[in-house]
């Protein structure tokens, strides 16, 4: 099962995190010290959920580099190195590659190239099928290259239009066992093969809490979303809550802060 993870990669926030892209949020700039504390909490949560965590050093030239999820997609058969759509983030993928090579053989690593763009936040894995957001950050060519690599590994993929939010997973996440959280535009659009899922429609005021991550017996989620938490508990998961206020200010959420496998 895809939630049986053993490893994670994270990157420490840089001082420049205060200048991270905030296209969808208007809550002021992150406070660096607080972002560091929250990042510490996040790393502890991953460890508590059973992961060995590789912590990479901060990259001062890249304010958004703490959001490593956008640099690669890790599948059970190998890693796909992304090409972020945000021009200021493009180099982050190349800077992640040496670390991917520490864990994966050369033939287990594929690289998305120009003119494709694809960010990991737009990729939601449901067993052997991948939903890929068509967003401001991920284009048609990104989907074409990505789905081609997946096909070599025996996986299927389909595109999902993302209109009013940053990434596909900003609008909900799959927590395994058929359980899918959806919010915002995905409540009304026929984006997913709905009959296949137990859907929970996250109330608008808790939309930020819809991006969470299943790791082994746990779901790691942002603190302060009681209805999402209650639903996850109802589904039988143990919960670990992490304060995310500083990353929320720059459109980042729980899944964005790590690569997991
Ligand atoms: C950005 O706009 O790229 C960052 N400020 C936030 C990235 C969040 N990443 C994610 O959802 N996977």
C-alpha cells in the first residue's frame, strides 16, 4: 500500500522563506524563527509516524525551496524529477537530483524537460493511478512526459483541471483505503471517479486542513481543523497535528514539505 513509507526528504527553511510566493494567500509574511520551529515539529511528526528523515540544508537563493514536494514525484518503482512551473523555483529540481541519486539507481530516475512543467503538488497517487492537475504550474507537455514515464512503470494517469487554487492537492488529498478529502472547486466538479471513493467534503472554513498526508498508521495534518480531524478519526487513523501558520502564509501545506516513499 502506498502509505507504507520508510523514508522522507525535507529541506530546512531558508531566511529568504519570508519572500516565498504568496499568490493565493494574504496573511502577511512568514516569521523565519517560527517557520523553523514549525519545521522542527513537522520533522518530529514524520519520525513519530515511523520515517527515517533526510534533512537537507537551506537554500538561501530559493525562498520556496522548503517545499520539496514540488521538485520530484516518488513512485514505488522510481523517482521522476520535476520541472517546476514557477520560474523562481525551476532550479530547485536540479538541486534535489543528487539526493535522489543517493537513494535510487540511475534507471529508476526519470527527468522532465523543457518545455514541460510539472510540480509535485499537482500529483495525487491513488494506488496505480495518478491524477495530475492541469494548473498554472503544470502544463500539457508536463502531463505528457510524466504519464509516459509512469506508463513505462505500469501506471496510468489522467489530467484534472485546476482553476482557482495553486495545486491539485491544495483541493484535497487521498488518505488511502478509498478515503478522499475534497474541498473548494473539487466539491462540485466531476474531477475524480467518484463512485470509487468515500468522499468527505471539507467545509470551506477548514479548506486548508484538507491537505494532509497519510503515513503508515497516522495522518499528519495541520493544527486547527477539528472537522477534518474528526472525520479522519472516524475513518480510524491516528492523528499527528503540526502548526503550519508560517507555511500557510506562502501557500504551502502539509504534503508540500516532504518527499516520501
Ligand atoms: C509556491 O507558490 O510555489 C510556494 N509558495 C508554495 C508551494 C506549495 N507546494 C505544494 O503545495 N506542493
